[in-house]
């Protein structure tokens, strides 16, 4: 018989064990940088506060922009009495995935005509990257390495490491020229193990805003072909970058023309303003129709296990616009408005910095393209921008040009001028 004291000891030990979680050793993950910046901005009561951290388009009044063409498509959906809320096909509606593939590859693409193109609807560009990465981790017999640009969108590393790739970086940003480190990029391609996956930004590189020239893209393709690498394009800004859908898709179409098999992650968050609707697409180009069918079957299997089937609303908006001639033409005008506002803000910031005679060269502000600009500001300078001027941006000096407006760009330029002159780095 157990003594009372022993029994109390057993109960105490049992209670101690019950109070310890099996997850007690799980480390605390760092907060997401962008969402933390936004939270700080929202809590700030300063009247001149500016948020140039988040990558979302804003009007010159710094309000969220609902594209007029999206409003029209939304009205069409609202008045369509045949719509229901049933499950979508696992790969998404064929009219949507086909239109998305045609958008990036071109309607007259030989690869489409030869039935070598397939696609699945994804949870925006993040989902397209993840779905493609998960498939490659299971089925691509390459080096096991994935190369991302230095720097790149933060989620690239998270996604590809998460599915088992060994992630390496290739040089991209040249801090001296504030442009592309082309020689470093080529050298990394040449030195990488044969059959590596390379993540390439189709246009409007995030976060630098620096894109290769046409000739540099050709050199990148040549170097990748020599090593048998697999191109995985990420395209979040088609049409939004330059205002020209075809121009922004040039790099992808060139690689297809050169005979590459490739994946393209597409997002309609930026160019349709559908940030919260998570409408994306994974387009893939292979060698034969038979290859395409087999890969599609495996992507559907993968998709079934992860999301079962994709959401309907955002994709229906995109589907309507891409498949209606008049709405498509209107969408292109909406894109020109957005891209032109970004370009105007680049010019305005550049001019203010020139007028202030801010030390250094600032032509990179207007040379870069798309939503983001790598200003060249360092972490100590960024700290002062936030604490003294209430301007919220990431430590690496990246800013979203959409956070600037006619009302605040001069204030922003004066803050930059101050930290460049007075904050040692």
C-alpha cells in the first residue's frame, strides 16, 4: 500500500508533468517585418506619418484603390443569378487558368498552340510559389538547390526551404552602382551545380526595382541553358510595372522561345488590386502535351491535399475581365494610371533630392521600375527616419513608391536629406 506522503509526491509529480507543454521548446518566431511596420504606423498619431513599407497601391490621397474595371466585374457577378457557392475544380476554372496563361505567354504563343502549357489556380503568388516548389521538391531530379537573388522577396526563402530545398543566394544588387550586379549573377549561374532551380523576377524586381536589360536577360538565359538550370519566374507585377502587359512579360516569353521548360508564379493582387482575394496562377511550360498532362495530374493531387480547391470570388473577377474585350481594354487603362502615378512619384522624389542638393547620386530612383525602390539608406538612417520623422520603411532602405503622394513627397525628401547628411553609417 502506497503511503499518503508517497501518494502526494506522485500527484505533485503528475501535476508538474501536466503543466509542461510538449511544445515548450518551440522557439518564438520573429514578427513579420512588413506587418510589424504597418502596426507601428497605425498606432502612430503624428500628423505627418508616412508608410512606405507595405507594398500596396494607394491613390494620391493615399487611399486603397479599387480598380473601376473591378467594380464593373463585381457588378456583373452580383447580378448573375446563375452563380452559386459550390466547389471549384481542383485546378481552378479552365477559363481562368487559360486566360492567365495567355496573359503571361501571349495568346499566340507556340507553346500554347502545341498544348505544352498547363496551369492551376493558386492562393495568389505566394500559393503559386509554394505549389510549384512543393511539386519540384517531389518530382524534379536536379541538384536539390534553389537560388534566390540577394536580396529578394522574404517569402522565397521561407517557401523553398520549407519544402526541403537547400537555398542559396546569387548576387543581384550592386550597392555601388545601385543597379544590377550582372557579372555576379552570371558567375553564380555558372558556378551553381547543374540542374539547380533559379528564382527569377519577371519584372519590377522586389525589393530593388532593378530589372535586367533585354541583352542581360539574353545572357542570363544563355548561362542557364549551359548549366541545365530550371527557371522559376515570379511575376507579381505584370502590367503594373511599366503599364505595358507585353513588355512586362518579355523575359518569360523569351525563355519559352529559347526552349526552356519553366514555371511562372502569377499574382493578381497588385495589377487587379485584389490583395485580400488571393487570386493567383501557376503556369508551366513543358516539352510535350503528354508531359503537361502528367504534371497537371500531380499538381492537382498536390493541390487537393493542401487547399482541396481554390477560392472563387477573386478568380471570377479576373476571369470576367480577361475574357471580355471591352473590360480588358479598360483594365489596361487602369494599369496605366497606376504605373504612371508610381513613375510620377519617382520623378518628384528625384527632383526634390536634386533641389536639396542631397549628397550622393539619386538617378537610381528614376532608373528603377515598379512599386519598390532600393534607396540606398542604411539601417541607422532608417531608424532615424522612423523615430524622428515618423516615416516607416524597412531596415534595408526599401520603400514603396505608392506610399508617396504630392502632399508628402517633399517632407519625405527632406527627411532623406537630413539622415544622409547627419547620420553616420
